[in-house]
């Protein structure tokens, strides 16, 4: 019974992190329901908790696990939206500057972008999230969304944050994508789960 109580306590702590973390990310996928998003994030948070070598069993926490290099890597490499993987949507190089946090596409080629059925526009939502995995406090700054049509001219594209969110947590550079259909000058958002993508591009 002791082991059951220990596991239950750690599971409850991960669940609280899960709830607030999804809340922090919500503006990137508002209007969409991901039935398995909660369970998939629980898998990530459980793995992060398991990296905690400080707390004893029953007291291990995500906030300790995230301090490890392996924890940072897990947070960055996790596939948040496998039905719409951002790196598959944009199959060309892009990177975040570790000082300015500017997102730089050296050669943005709209012809290579993977469009879902019915879409003829894609929106880029770039933001910086400061998330404290211990206190569960967070602050988010998103730039104005950038809507691109299929006739977007190939070349350099930079997304520059106007501010850095304050806080005592971990800073994450997040890119979200959404697909739209333009009809007679009006744009309509597509709300299928493969029409919204989220990726953590960097952890600082």
C-alpha cells in the first residue's frame, strides 16, 4: 500500500502540472479538442518526474526532473501534435536565436509547405512562454499571427518577439501553426486535429 500511495501522490502532482501547462498552451490550439492531449502530456511529465534524483519516491517532481539536460531535451523533442508535426509542415531549416529569441527561416519556401486538404493559407503563431514547473506560474508573449497564402514569395522570413515574458521559470520558444481556407476574400479556420500544430523549438 505504501508504493500505491507514493505513486498516487506523484501522479496527482503531475496532473496539476498537466492542467496548468495545457492552459498555458491553450491559445495555440483554441477551438480544437485533442482527446489524447492530456494523456500524452502525462506521459511526458511522468518521464520528467522520473529524472528527479533529489526527491525520494513519492516526492519526486517534474520541476526537479526538468533541471536535468535530459529533461530539457525531452521537453524540446516531445511531439505535442503528432497529427500535425510542425517540422513536417516546414521541411526546411529554421532556428531560434538564443539571445534575441528571433525565429529565423533562412529560406522559407511556401511550395514545400505541407498543406492539409482544403487549406490554401497557413498561419504561424510564434511565442515565448516562461513556465515555472514548481510554482505553476507562467507568462506568455505571442507575436501577431502571420498568415501566409500559397503565393507567398520565397525568401527569408523572421519572426521577432516584441517582449520577453517575465518570470522565474523555464523560457520556451513555441511555434504553432493553423490552416485556413480563403474563399472570396474571407478566411475560415480549419478545426480538424491535423490542422493545428504545436512545437517547442527551444528551451532556455
